[in-house]
């Protein structure tokens, strides 16, 4: 498919990269050769991974002790990232084997369109079926997505003004909403554009506005979990689940917020969303604990040579900054672009990118899933790969303008 056609479809799906006139070819520090080499390596590595994935499951990470593959079922929040990554790699290469493997795995995911027990349907369905629809124009995928959007919308509580994140909260929380939930709003925005039903985008805006009101501290860092009273909408608790403590800034949470408000500005054009994305970017890029290579520790409140990094947070941040750089002008635009380039350069170095045939077939090393739960520490993660490849795809679009 020709580049202009792809860009048109990306815009229609809300998957595009906003490009500002202030960005010119001379502003780009990375080369076509850089992108090509890393994409070619990613394709070779994912063919290694593909050969290891059993039928009926999706790859999640590895057991570092014996390099065995750890998988997940279709109802896991990470289930859409493997097919989504394959689809990005197919977009770049037009390798039919990658598309075939992605579509085989999509068959596992289809039933999740009816899953009303999770808020993660944006990750699960939009990262997978959304990319598949964009690249193949298979209208069956559109029907699956619209059903899934209705399932996601069923978790919205108008009194709270948010989509409920978790149901498994016991006595701790009544209506928990996590910052990660911002990432699912793109799915709802798309559903309103395609269906003509404003319900979905209305929910999206209300959720984003409520989150803007309650999730952020004066320094523009984000809490992980805000617990609401479902009967009154009052805030009960401001907590963390995966961060160092309730008042710390969990690194991936800050990345979710940056990406989420960037996409909301792209879709809605409300300056409040752009301003919040800029504030989060400043928190991240100006933080004294951000290492020189731009790859954050797992939480911004901690630092040191023995503290685990989170390559997944860097990949998400880099992808978001590339888009945000096209929404502002001048020095600010260049700052975001250069920060994203720096992160991509680090992620693509031997310090973070695994040699082909190692790391269980995953691309990036040194991500941290849930350190307080002693889970997935210093390992590859499927979503780190997804946002790393997405960032490379976005950079490639800048090079191809």
C-alpha cells in the first residue's frame, strides 16, 4: 500500500502521527539506515519468537532462569500486543508471513469483544484489530471493534465520571481507576467516528476530564490508582499498586498519562489535553532521577546502579513524544523530538536491544512489570516491544514526509 494511502487510513483510525510544519528533515537526527536496521532486526527476532509460541496463547515474557516462554490467554491485558507488533512489522515490510501469524492470533482474541469484565479492551482489541483494520480494510474487524467498544463503555459510571478499571479489589477499593485507563480512550474516540454515535467519545472526554481533575499532583506527576465512591463520585483514596509508594511516580504510569493526553488532544483538539501532555513531558524530561541514557528507573522516586530500569516506560514515552513534537512549535517541538530520538537510540543499543536469537525472541531487555509484586523484574515484555516498534514506525513516517 502506498505511503499516502497508509497515512490516510491512519488518520481515519486515529493511529496517525500529528506532524507540525515546524519539523523539517534537517531536524531529524536519526537516519533511514537506523530505522531500517532496527526494523530488519525486529522482523528477524520476531520470527524467532513466532516459532516458539504455542497455539492458543500469546507471548508475554520469559523465565530468565531457563529462557522458557511465559504466555498469556486471550483475556490478559497484554494479549493484543503480540499481534499488534506483528502488524506494525508487516506494515513496514509487507512480509505476508507476519500478517498470517497476526491474523491467526486475532482468532484467539475475537471473543474478547464481549468481555465486560476488563477496562483493557483498548490494549487488547484496538492495538490488534485496530491495526489489522487499518492495514487490511477487512470490515469484519470493524464489527468486532464496535462490539468491543460497547463492552468497554458498559464499565462507565456517570456518577463517578470514569470507566472502572478493576473488579478484583476486595475490601481495599470500591471503584478503582488507574492512569493506564487513559490508553483505552482512543478506542472509544474511534468508535464514535465510525459509528456516528457520540456516546463513546462523550464517555472518553468525561473520563479524561475526571482523570485530569483527580489523578495529578501539583508537580504534574500522576497517582496510579484513584479510588472513587461509586454512589457519590467522591475520591476515597489516592494509591499506588505498582509504584514504590502512594506518593511516588511509577514510571510506566507517567508514560501512560503522557501518551493518553497526547492522543486525546489529537482526537478531540481540546487544549486542556495538550497542556496536560506538555506538563507530564516536563515532569519526565526535567526529573533529576532520569538517567543520562533516557531510560527511566521503574519509579521516578528511586535511583541507583542496582535499581531496575523500565524499557517499556521509555518505549511508550518515546512514541508519545514523537507525536507530541508535532503538536507544538519551535524549541519545545525540537526538545520532544530530540528526547524521543535519544530514548530510541538507547533502546536500540546493545544495552537494551537483544541480539537476534536471544532474549526468548523478544526485542528489548530490562523492562519491569510489577516490582512490588515481585513480578516481571528486569525481563522482556511484549508491550515494551510493541511501543518500541510503534516509535520506529512513527519515526519512519517523519523520514518519509
